[in-house]
């Protein structure tokens, strides 16, 4: 295990965003209720295994157009909590607007490492590429979206390290990326309570911080953040856009008005909101 560096109060305030929402438990209960109701309305089989792990499962919500764009969503929870089932509600307006939606589950820390989690996401994408046609979706139109820790994973999948084949995603799988309130540099988390379960040694930070890697050419990236997010999340977005500016990558930014780290997820599942319309138009 990595040594635990001393905590820095400003970093704790920047990244421990649950503490800023006294209604966090009620909000998650709302997500769970709304998502369960949508799965019941959807009615069809949607739960598939993409790997052998207990959490290596995905939910597939089809718009019944096999050639439609595919939105693959990776949930947040600082790689330690959360579940794909909480976010089914996000799929409903996208399906209604002609998008096939995939909600990916993955193993969690500390039982599994960040490397393990990345490998699971890699397996999910390769499974979709291999089996998409069998399940009524176009594997050539995969768009990868993630929120918070999921934003980190989505952006990581859009990077390349030619000398490290096991820690990259085949470059022809993802057509476009969307990172919402993502983490691109892991080092600040070493100084927070969030980092205690992540084993963030120098090697992990170097290999798994998207900002430290090279963006894969030709894959557009949308970087979104809520206007009311903490300083840390705004700085993460600004630094990534700055560091990747000269890469030639097609990048855009979106700031969702009057939204914090969790409001932006509510808006993503809300037809007509700024973030919903931006993501819908971004899909390839």
C-alpha cells in the first residue's frame, strides 16, 4: 500500500463534494427511485455480462434504431461506491431522442485497484465492439461518457501509451468522449480522505492520470463542469484543456449554469437542459 500523505484541508474541501450536499442521501434515493421506474417502463431485457466479475455487467437500453449513436455511461463515486443502476433515469430522454444507451458497472476499490477498474472498462468496450450487432446496437458509433470518477475513466480510455498495450483501449472503438466533472490529475486526491482506499503511489498517478498521458488522435472530447462545482473540479478541467490544447484534438467545453457536482447529473437526464442538448449534439 502507498503511504498516506498528510491531508490538505483545501483539497479535502475541493474534492469531498458529498459533504457540501446535506441532502445527498435523499438525492441518491431519488436517483434510485427514478431509475427503477424507468427500467420497469422499459420492460425489455437489458442486463448483460461483459466479464466474469460480479460487477462486470452492463445495462443496455435500445431506441430500436440499430444504426443510432451509442452513449456508454460510466458512473462516479470516486471508484469506491455507486452503481450503474442508480443512473438508468439518464437513459430515458436519450432513448426518446434516438440514442442507444449503455450503463456500465465495474469493480470498486479497495477490493480492486484502479488498474483493475480500467481493465474492466476496457473489457466492456471490447465486448460492445464484438457483440453490439448481436444486441441491436451499432458498435461503430460508440460514444464514451463519464461523470466524476467515470469522467476520469472515460478520458483515460481516450489516451494512448504505445509502450503499454494492456493499459490502453484500441483506438478505433471510441468515436467521441464526454467527461462531466472529471478527474484528470490524481495527485491532489493523495491529500484527501478520498485517497485512502485508492493506493495512490507515484506509479499509479503517473500511469493513470489522463493529463499525464497522450490523447488518442482523432477522438473529439467534450469537457463539462457545473458552474457551482468546487475550485478543484474547475481547475482539473481547465488544466486538461490547457495541457491538451496543442495536441490537435477536437475539444470543447461546457459549463452548466447554476449546477453543482450532482445537479449536473439531474440535468443530464433532463431533456432540454444545456448539458443534455450539448451531449446529444456531440454524439457521433
